[in-house]
């Protein structure tokens, strides 16, 4: 569970009565002045909701469970493991309980999957299971390849607020700002969009410079640095927060967020996008 500070309401007495201010309407000096004067009453409201930290994926296989999972166990018995390989991402969904599981396959024995992450809920026989890939280093130049928060129906069962995406890119050579990873600037670019009854493109980036211009942080890595030993970058694009875009991306229970790959990115070692946020109460 995450404890989020959602609002600070300042009640500032005046001759004409009280005025309401949101904390973010005041700069640091104004805040200090009001606080020192003793004329500021701060009301703090806390929100408790489930944290969301989940990769965007491209679905491969859909199947279902042939036996209930075991709490804290690692094994999942499925109808068929055809088309699955070690390293695939797995989602199991219980829409009635409002729960979902996310992990990766370590090994497969006939139709039993062994996972890397302990199972934190008892999913009943018949529960839907999806496998997917998370590496966006694919060729989307002919047919665009779409990576999604929700992989099908049923899926993550509640409305969520996405406050940030984390972009992780690993390359075989050093990166610079006029490239995408270590590739030449993209022709069509990578598109990030929201689907909530209608499609809304949020941004499109073709270079590392384009990503860094949107991001709260952009940090490149060099394999020549013994403390890093890898080429690539990690970037955080934050939506919520007054120092960022100022608003979370609300995704309703039947909505989605998507990353669309429209160029050939197979020259990258890996490109992954992780969404973070919380379930809407």
C-alpha cells in the first residue's frame, strides 16, 4: 500500500474572511512568510491505495490455470505452455478479487511454469493467464508493434493513475543525444499514447535528446566506466507533480496506455518501459 500526500489546503485569514490556497499556488518565500506569521492552518489529507509498478508488454499467448496457485509458491499449472519460453513475462488476473500477478518465467516443465517472483494471491482454476514480451527492441517499420499496460479482457481490473514512466535502454555502443539509443535518429519515432474510449497521442520521440527534453531525469551510462559496465540510458518521465506536467494520466478500468514501435529497433540490446502509479480509490 502507498501513502500519498494528496492535498495541502491553506486557510489564510483576511479582513474579508478566509481564502483557500493550494500549497502549490505559493512560492517558497510566500509559504515561509505565512508559516512564520502563524496565520496558516495546514490540513493534510492522506490517501491509501495500491501501488502500481508494471512493465508495458506485447502479448504472446493466452491460456488458463488448471489448478489453484499456492500463496508464496512459484509454480503455475496451465492448460498449455505452447509458445512460451523462459524469460517471458506472465500476467494472471482475478477480476472478481481485483488482483493481478506479474512475473517472469524461469523454467517450463510440460505445462507447469516456474516463476521468478513468489505468487502473492491464490488464483483459482480457470483464471486467465497471458504471456508477453517486454523488450521493445523489435522491428516495427513494416507493421507497428504495440506494447500495453493491459493485455486483454480481463486485465488489471481497476482504474489507475499513471504518475510516471521509466524508460530503460541498453546498447552495444555509447549513446549520444542526436541518436536513439545508439541508433540513428528514428524516421517515425516511438509514440506514447493513452486509450480511454478514444485514442490520444501523448508524445513522440525520435532521439535521446527528444526523450531528455520531456524527462524529469535522463542519465546515460558507459561500458568504459567500471562502475557502470553497460552502455545505454535510464530516463524518468513524470506526469504528476507541479514541477513536472502537473497531472497524472487517468486510465479507466477499460482503458490503456500504449507504446508504439514504428521503426526497426533490433539494433538495440533492450528497450523497456515501466509504468508507475496507483489504483484509483
